[in-house]
């Protein structure tokens, strides 16, 4: 199913994508800001995530963001990654102007008040403690990222490297971050719903055209050197079971190897029929859980294999069994039947996702950031055209001992 869209750009640099969908009474406005954790200074991390919260704290003309949206029958949310910050609103189509009013006003200027900063700072600090410090396995990415990345800013998580960075953030710091990144030239808006293009053009122009353009984010990030050594770290934590996280470097989001690498992770650990599940859990009963997945980052990313050990099983036993499986997929082509089984699952998942206008709006925004929103219509074929030889080739490239960073979490109560 092809996803049709129109693109227009305001004079202030705001890129707008419009997808007409006559099948729904709802409308979506998705706003992607080209800023993520990778854009932070190493001594001031967590700012992109902090702003995800600050953007709900009221803007220059609107003291509270959520109330007008809820009165209009809408809902909203946001997320931050190492690459982007994304805000989305879903509302009955007749109330779309409420969303454009709200989103444009907080793009124009947040209401930088001491109260708002302190409230959101407290929220983020509490989230840091609850999700990352006080939860079993919560600090995995605080430990694994700096093990896998030594130079690139992917070495810290979106929550930040440490609490003190958010605790010490000043009003001047957050104002400077906002001015640098939250502007029309650094944003992509995707609107989906049952409208006409001219109607959307008029509404977007009305609410956004007077906002100063700002400057598009131009990155000059340090390049992570090729990994040429095996890295391993063991940490002791109060967790229910020993756990492992094998992180392998893989190519960036636009590289030809990205799609076969993603498929490789599915073959190994997508579900209960995957190779690692059948071998290590079902047959050898070494683990209570295991999975494989990619992070999907824009720049060079990670393919991760993670799981938890069964009682009485050693890390060495799992390590041997895992590398045996990786050796097999490096030496032998997967069968057409196995590949087709995985492609059927992908096709079903993809078609289900494309039914929702929110997913379509978010994907349009993301592909536009990657270079061209039309890639939303070529992605499916990029997966379905993958061959067993391509999967074998990326397996041989990725699954090298010197390309691996292993984090082991030892349960203290097992000592």
C-alpha cells in the first residue's frame, strides 16, 4: 500500500508533510525536532530529554499545554532518542487548529519560569532514579553504551550520563539549548487526516510563518573509530537472575547493510521460533529468556543479543553455545523457508503499522529527516528483496569477537 503525501516548506524553513486519509475522523500532527542526546555536550547530558518535559510546561501565550488539547478531545505524548525529539498530537479533525495553535506557540517560545524548570527537573531526576538506578537491570544502558562507544556521543543514554548534569542545569543553559534547536528550520511537521492540501497550507502558514527561522542543526560529531578489540565488563547488582548483553557494531541507518542486519537479528532472536530461542532456551535450557534486536540509530549502531541465565548455568556455558550459533549462521546460508517465514512476519507487522495515521505521520517525519520522505514507500521492498547471501555476509561482518562488547550482570544473591 503506497502512502501518498505532499511536501511544502515555509519561508522560515519549516518543512511540512501532509498525508490525506479519508478513512478516519481523527487528525495527527507530528513534530520532529532534529535534536537528540547525540547533540549534547558531554558535560551537560540529558538536556534533550529534559526538554521533552519542559515543552509541556507552558509557552509564552498558553500557561498550560495539556488542558486545551484535552478540552478539544485530543491526546498527546513525546519521546526522545539519541537522534531525535518527537512530539505528537491526536485530535478530532475539526479541532486540528487547536493543535497547531498549541504546537506553534511552544515552538515560538517556552515560558521559561523558575517554577517550570524546577518542576520538570524534579520529574527527570525522579525518572532517572526510578527507571535507571532503582530498578532491576535499569542501568544496563548506562553501562553498555560507554563500553561499546568510546568517542561518539552514543556513549551516553538519553536520560544523561549522571544526575548532576540535570541537577546543575541553569536557566541560561536551557534557554540556550531551546534557542539553538527548537526552531522552524530544525523541525519537520507531518500532518495526517481527511483534509485538503490548501486547507493545511493555510492553517500552517497562519500559525507558523511568523516564527523566526533559527538555524538548522549542522553536526560535526566525533567519529567512532572501528572497534578492534573484544570488550567485556561484569557488574554485580541486586537482580533476580544473571543477565548478558552482547553488543556488536553495525552500519548506519542509510547503509545497504542496515536491512539485512535487521533481518539477521530477527532470524536470531525475534520470537519463540528464532534460532537462539530454540537452541539456547528450548533445547539446551541454558536461559530463561533471550532475544536479538538492533537499536536502529541514524549513525553506526548496535545489534544486541541479550538474555537471562537459568539457575545453575554459567556465563561460560551460554557464551560457548551462543558463539556456536553465530558460527553456524556465518558458515551456512539460511534456507529460503526460514527467510520467507521471517518476511511473512515482517510484512504482517508492517501492514498493521501502516493502518494507523499516527505511525504514518511519524514515519514520514523520520524518513524526511533521513533525506527523503519517499523512502517510506521503498522500505518494504528493501526488506522483501533481501537474500540469504546478504544475511550471511552481514553475519560474517558483524559477528567478530573483536567487534563485540559484552556486559554481564551478576546477581548478588547468587554469590
